[in-house]
C-alpha cells in the first residue's frame, strides 16, 4: 500500500512540474506563434488571390509593367482612370451600363492589380499613357474620364496634350487643391479606418472575422452580386492594396497643385461630376474654365466612388458627350 501512495505522490509532483507557470507561458507562446503564422499564410494567400484576379494585357513603359484592358470599339477612345483603391469592379460596373459606340481603355496604376513597378506621380503616369497610346497607334479623339486620384492623371494628360482631347469628364477632381488643408482632411478621413485593418490584417484577423460573418466591415457597400461583394471585401482587407491606397492619398497632400488652363479645350465639351460638398470644399467650379462648352452634374454627398456606385450616370454622360462631340464636328465642317 505504501508503494501505491508514494507512486501517486510522484505522479502529482510530475504533473505540477509539467503545469508550472514557466511551461504554461511557453505553451501559450507556441500556440500564439502557430496561430500568427497560420493567420499570416491565410492572409497572404487570399490577399494575393484578390490582387491578381484581374489579369489583362501587359505592356512595359518606362520601367513599369502596366496591366491594361481594351473593351469595345468605336471612333473615340475613352480613357478611364478611377479613384484611389479602385479595381476591376469599377470597370465591370461601367461596362454593364455602357453600350455606346466607343473604345474603352482601363489600366492599373503601379501598386494595383497585375501592374508591376514603382509608384509614379500623376504627371509621369500621364506621360506613360501618352507613350503607350502612341505605341498602340492611337492618335487623338480621346475622351478622358478621371475620378479623384485618377482625375489628377487625366488633368495632367489634358494639360500636356490638349490637341488630342475630344472631351473630358472630371469626377470629383482634386488637382487644384493638392497640398491644401482641405485635401489633408479629405485624405485623413479616408486613411483613418485603414490603420487597424492594415495592422491586424498582417495576420488575417479582419479577414477571418469578416469571412466567418462575425463582422461585416463593408456593410454599407452595395454591389451586384455576393461574388462581387466577396471580392471587394477581400481586396480592401489586403495589406498590399491598403498600402497603395494610403500612399496615393498621402501623395495628394504633398504634391503641388495642378493648374487649370482656361480655354485650353476650346469648345470641346467638359463635364464636371461632383457632390455639393466637394464642389464647395475644393472650389471645383474652376474646372469649367477649361472649356466654353462645360456643364456640372451633381451627385449625392453620400457617393464615395461614382464610377462604382453610379455607373449608369457615367454611361449616360459618355453617350451625351459623344453626341455633343459629333454635333460639334458637323458644325466645324459646315463653317469650313
């Protein structure tokens, strides 16, 4: 009997050693390390899948391998450059709404999608696009569409190559306000919610919470299908995507303003599409000075991404502009 008692005592002693505070901390550390590694791999896999989902055509211009797509055909080439954080969803939304007679060009800026290379200023991007179009053999008759950050690229393009512009649609343009307090506040509002997603996103925590439906980080976003919502969510929870968005927004706070050149487009039409809030905060009415044939269209203050959220309005504006350009061309021929 004494042997059994001593044996039990020995086992209890061994168990206490195993369950010592030091060993518990070691076990907790190992568990957390395995969890973080698994989360990192989970995040990296899904993030990469979202970022690389949109494979188009590659072309290398000035050390950047651009990813681009060309849709439809027509007399005019519509160049679309969207806001910071835009994706193939913007393109698909516009294509579903537009059935006009024109060629549509979309591309990924450095940091987005399949485009590879260092980030560039809007001025350098405009120059790269112009060189790209020359390589394609496209000469003029461009209708530029630029929203937010994309409007900076399109404004630089317009200022440099006005003779090639048939018309322009500027959506929430910010070029004249770059580096101002108004743009700093605008960028800060957009960057603030990205911080926690980027930090926790390294280990896939926000994505796991969202994909298990414990939290919906994008409850306010309305898209055509569950598949599009899933793609949007995975993209906006990807650290690479968030880093690029933040980089572009911060760049807007440091760049010099892009000047409007009054009368540069002559009578070629220009549409300004914006909200009342942005029209006032960024004094956007100055963009109307580009053309003697300019109009303003107002969208709701709640619209953050017009091409994505209101593609039917953009498609309608494109069709209206093409009709206007055709009428102007007829009048020019009659005058000559």
